[in-house]
């Protein structure tokens, strides 16, 4: 999977590179006191620039193998606002899973509402996917809202799926299929 650049009216998203580790570190540091920090435990354990470079390296390798990727969301001043994750890419099933994280200062500003359609369009068109999945803790109301506003459909419940804030929590499983994306997004643009 080649490096990709996506643009919306206010934001840019692109594959993260090693040089972006310092920007990711800054965004994480700004969110340390975040009351919702526990929803994204991967960043809790990545404290140094070297650890973040290693994290980015793992996704660069996944991108090279065409089974994942890590993308940064940037504002017009090139400030990193958050990340978009791509994982579990299956060319055979034409499916993948996504995740997202926004720094505390970037929330409640419509960032994901603007960026997610562009990212989904890339996944459906460039990777030729038919299905995109996401999992979210049932207590993570904001991420549930993001997915539902992006027309993801709740498909099921995974009981005690993962630990959130030290306690196993149930997660909802969501999906968006290409025909729904076409109907909701692409046809809407044409009108």
C-alpha cells in the first residue's frame, strides 16, 4: 500500500512516517489528563519518541504487506490532531477494520465527521474493500456516535471483549458495506 494523502475542506490525512513521532508524542502529551484516555490504551504505554517510532514502524510494515496502516489527521497548520488506524485487511474477503483517536483539543470540532468519509472513500476505492468493521466499548458514547453518523450498522455485542480502565468491558461490533456507503455518501454528493 503506497503512502496516501487525503484532503477535506479543513483537514489533511496521510500515512504517518518516522519523522511524525514527535508530533504524535505532542498530541498524546496534550491528552494525558483526558477523562476518556482509557478508551485508547495503546498510547498509554508509548511514552518516548523511540517507542512511538517503533509503533509507526510496525504500521509501515503492515502497509508494505498490505494488511494495515496508520494515518495522521492534520489541521491547516500541520498540527497532528489524531490518528486513523487500518488493520485486519483481507484481500480475499475484501474487508478491513478501522479505529480512530483524536487528541483532547481536537474533539467536538467535527474533525472525524469531515475526515472519515474521505478515509472511507479511500478504503473502498483504493483497496477495493466491500466491508469495513469497527469495535467500540459500549460505554464510549462519542465513538459510537461517530460510527453511527458515518452510517456504520451495529451488528453485535462481544462480551468482555477488552479491558477498559482495568475492567473487562463489552464492545459493540459495527460494519459499513460498500453499497451502503454508495447510497449514503456518493449518491448524496450527486444530488
